[in-house]
C-alpha cells in the first residue's frame, strides 16, 4: 500500500518536473510541496514529535519510489533523515522536541555537515573548530559538499572541540541557517542530481548556545559514523530507484522500437541485457531491504550490511543506467529521453556517504 501510494504521488506530482529540474538545475519545490502535503518528506521522525514514525524499511521504499522518477527529489526524504538522525540517536530530549517537531511538520529541512575541503574520506581530519565560551560555543570553519545547503533550516555540524584527540575530540552541534555568521557558497555545478543544491557552508564566529551540542563533548564523530551505518541504506534505496526507473523506461522502449522488421525486444542480445539488469536490481533490492531491517533492529552486523547495500546497489545503478542508455542507442544519449539523466544521477551514489572504495574498507573491517 505504501509503495502504491508513493508511486502514484511520484508519477503524478514529481515525474512531470524531473527533466526541467535537471535542465534548469533548480530545487524541486514541486516535489517538496507534494511530499510535505502527503507527510512523506521525513517519514522517519517518531510519532512522539509529530512524525509518521515510519520504520527503516518504509523510509527506504519512499526514497526508492521517488528516486525512480527523480533522483534530486529523493534527496529530500533521504537528507532529512541524514541530517536529523544524529539528534534522534544522541540528542537530548529538549533538542529532539525543538528540532524534530518543525521537521515533521514540513516547516524545515535538515542537512548534514561533516565533509570539508581537506577532510573527505578522512573525515576525522576536519579543521572546523568549536570553542567553548561560557554558555556558548563559537564555531569557525568551512564545510563542503553539503546537500540541500541553503534550502535547509537546520544543519548537524561536526566540529573539533579538542584538537589533541583527533576523532575523539570532535563534537556535534545543531546550527540554524539564521544564526549570525552562517553563509553559503555558490551551488556546485554538477554532473547529476542537479536539482539538489550542493554548497559550501561557511561558519564565521557562529555563536550558539551550548545546549545545541548533540550528545556529550567528544562523541560527535562516533555519532556521525553511527548515523552513516543507518543512512547508507537510504543511498542504496536511491540507487535502487534510479536503476528501476532506467530499466522500466528501457523495457518500454525496446518493445516499441523496430529494426529489421521486428521490435528489438525480440532479439536475444537485448533480452539478455534486460534479464541481467533485472536480476542485478532484484539482488540489490533484497540486500537493501535486509539491511533496512537490520537498521531497524540495530543488529550487530549493521555496519557491514549497510556498507554492502550501498556499495552493491550503487554499482548496480551505474551499470544498469549505462545499459539503459545503450538500449536506446543514439536516443539514449540525448536529453529528449530520461535515461541519460538517470545515468548522470547514478554516479553520485558511488561517491557520497563514503566512496565505494571506503565501503569496501568498512566491509573488510567488519566481516561478519
């Protein structure tokens, strides 16, 4: 029922704008409005804060179905979870009430600010500082590659509170867009997901109350990593949706396109390509859904399973979308058809929330 509902909404309210959102590199406001109206913009927020209280699997299905028609739009529910999960996992009750309630209502979006110009895969090498000043912390630094930056009201920001302790000297804070000293860089000019703004976030003497710290001092990096264990599965879901969208389109196309007097779907070479695409998508789906169930239960092997789902599903998405372009031939290479957009959008799923090379390191360190 959930899948049917979100698919109907995605087809009616999000899909018609997907090409324009990509072409104009503009935020998909229509998608945000439709998702908020249907209470699907942040389904993971617990009912106690006015949210839907959807479990990890339901959240994955929402993201998958939105990504099937528009990857940029799927970053609304995905990044709302990424940005707010540190607060849900480690924040005080007051912090949860203060920030989850407007998120659940659709009055605000939540972004996640971990990466920096010199701290990507080595996130513990960050330089952003948070210095205690009485009942406040003063933050200074630059965060890079921040999804939905400028659109989101709230940001989970990781900053160094004790430079002598490396990862154990990092703390997490909630920063608001309206805080003095917060500003944003120009949107990055990207290969794909062009409708989701990616900007730098500048923190220039941003003075925030000390009670905006998420959890204890020095626990920020642990919270960040724990968050990614859960949210990598949402990237797997996004990849899965993009791949499914590409297969669905290609399947329809090969039945219509005729060469040598018959539909190209009748040729065995084409049939084998479609079969491989469908098989790999189904394998990715099973891995992703199983990982979502583990995320919900908090299983011990979640770190491995989350990394495996993200890595496998994103590699499948890149392969399937590339094959979809091939199946459409010259048409696949033009912007008149959606598969080239899907191929461009798929690429980022192999990179963000930990590159697939890093996922393999994570898996190797956490072999079940």
